[in-house]
C-alpha cells in the first residue's frame, strides 16, 4: 500500500503540470490574438503568475510531505 501512494502522486504531478502548461499556453495565445486593452493583458498575466505560483507551492508541499 505504501508503494502505490508515491506512484499516484507522481501521476498527479504530471497531470497537473500538463494542465497548467495548457492553461498558460492558452493565456499567452489569448493575449497575443484577442486582448485589445491593458486590462485584458493584465488579467491574463496575473492568471499566469497565479498558475505558476500555485503549481510551485503544490510541488514544494508534495516534496516536503515525502520526507516524513
């Protein structure tokens, strides 16, 4: 049972990183093609920053929870 947990976390890590990457690419493409004002660009850049921060925070929590 103990061996399955790290495998599931690794799979979850890969899925989350893949989904976050897709969201970031989507935001960048939206900024490039559809944003017409400063508010739109700011909102999408802040969304990208939030996605990166949340993913980094989650990865740090997972790494530290493995040490116990």
